[in-house]
């Protein structure tokens, strides 16, 4: 009784808009899951995406066009109350112009996207705020590259500053002989590169954090993430680490998100080192693959909290509502139709396994390593979740055991 009274007070305080329209730049699987959640909340979602019948178009109104084109962004923004993103690689100047000229609320703030979309700026920002990150330095010439190698040793992680995803802007440099070839492979010095000291992690962790317009932050449970060939394959919540370490990981994630501006959820990726230290890898200013599990496993999902945050509504609590949850990405195994064969087999198993939910993104083009869908498994305990995973996909079951 008391808690429901508190809830209704909070709602009337913020004044829920009657017919809010949230515009999302990008209409892939994240936009789709956002729009699905929005429908439950009585919120309309429009997406701007250049691919006809984009994944989100089954649940959202699509404007066909490029989110890289400032004129398209302006046209699109004119029809929404709040503008948000499912991808961080958007022209921040164009978003600032829309904010100033049309008075549209852009969340998170364009300044935040500007920091995050340049991984070197991002590292500098977090390091300056006292968030622990791997040692790094900009690499604009052969002299810089040699100095980075001398400082950090090998293997050395060389990264593109911009437009990186699924490990596609990264190169692991094994030795001094391989340095020049790695620079070339990433597009050369002019492309914008930086180097990171190798993090000999024992696990990778991720935490979704919601940030309200007021700056209040709230963290979802800590997941452990498994990347294969630099692409996320699976997550498990709760992470199989001591509770005190989980608290520390949430603390690092909250601290990172607290030093960014604007509302929304943020995906925070971290390395756990052998000595127990945590290093921030990177932050995504949007719902994130490592937070898909929240749809079935948490009291409220990352998509619900993203919408509540950008609309200025109360965030609420995202605690884990099940004993254990495992999310498995379904990736294309080849280009074209043959890349779907195994995906369909895994999905067919998933329909028959208790506690497994199937998400199929409906992408028209299939390519090797492209994300086609995912399966989320929930179970009362970790042993049951792992058994169910093995029943869905024996190969993934063996990798995650
Ligand atoms: P995402 O799809 O998560 O945006 P991305 O292309 O931005 O990926 P990163 O997150 O920088 O790439 O790196 C991808 C993966 O490469 C990491 O999850 C981790 O497994 C590995 N990795 C990245 N940086 C380092 C490092 N400094 N030391 C060791 N491994 C690293
Ligand atoms: Mg990234
Ligand atoms: Mg990453």
C-alpha cells in the first residue's frame, strides 16, 4: 500500500506525457526491442534507418533515410518529442543543431556521443575522471607506434579511434615485426589510431547503468561476457564472481556513467585482472547486447529504463528476478542463406527448452558473424541454466561451462 502510494506520487510529480513519441536513430535489433517495450508503455517509437524493412519496422514507424545525413536527422527530429540513438556513430554537431533549432530533447546529450564515439577521447575522459582504464596513448606516426610498443610491450592492442564495433577496428600486435602491417590493416596513421596496454583479463564483465536526467544512476546486475573472435557470444547473470567484487564492478560502472551527461542507459564493459583489479574497457551510450538478458531476467529491462530515462520518468529498480540467466547470440555462420542453417537449428532447439526465449531480428541480409538473433535462458539456478544452454546449443554450452 505504502509503496504504491509512493509510486503514484512520483508519476504525478514528473507528469507522464500522454502521447510521447520517441525517435530513435537506427532501426536495428536495439531499436526493435526498444519499440517493443515502448508499446507496453503507451509510447510511440519512430526510427530513422536506411534499410527498407529494417528490424525495428515491425514494431515502429520507419522513416527511410540515413542517420548520417544531417538534413534527414532534422526532418526526422521535427516529428518526435525526444530523440535518442541505438548507435553512437552519429554526427554530434547535427544533433546539437537539431536541439538548438527545433528545441528537441536529445538524450543522451550530443556532447556525450562526441566523447564516446572517439575511443581515444573516451579513454582520456574516463582517465581524467579517475575511472581505471588500461594504459593508452594516441598513435599518429611510426615514432608514436614504436614508443607505445616500448612502453606497453607485446602483445599490444592497436585500435581505431572511430567507427569501431564487434572488434572490427582492433588489431592485436604480437611483435615489433607485425606493427607496420597492423597499422596498415587498420587504415594507416591518418585513419586515427591509438594503442592500449594488453589487459590479461581472467573474465570480462559488463554492467548496464541507467542515468536519469537528474543525474541519478542505477546499475543493473553484473554479467560476465564471453567474446569469441572479439564478438560477444554469450552473457551470464549473475557473474560468477564473489559478491564483493560484483559490488565493486557496479561501483566502477556507476562512476563511469556519472561522469557523462544526458539520460539513458549505458553499457559498460570491463576487464577483471588476475589480481582482482577492474579496468573499464569501453562504454556504449545506449542499450547494449550485454543487457538483452534484462528483458526476461530483470524486474524491468534495459529498454524500459532507457525509455523512462529519456522521457524523464522514474527509473525504478532493475534487480534480477530469476536465479540465473544466460543469453546466447545467434551469429551468421556464412554469407547468404547457408549462414542461417545453424541459426535455425539452434532456434528450433530453443523453442523446445523450458525457460528459453527466442528473439529473431528479421534481418534480410545474412553475413558471416552478423548478429541474427539471440536466445535468453532463465532458470532458478546456474546449474539448470547451463543444462538448458547445452540443450539449446551444445557447442556454446561447452564454451561457457
Ligand atoms: P563492441 O562490439 O563491444 O563495441 P569494439 O569493436 O568496440 O567492440 P572493444 O570492446 O574495444 O571492441 O574490444 C573487443 C574485445 O577485444 C574486448 O571485448 C576484449 O575481448 C578484447 N580487448 C579489447 N581491448 C583489449 C585490451 N586492451 N587487452 C586485451 N583484450 C582486449
Ligand atoms: Mg565498442
Ligand atoms: Mg566492446
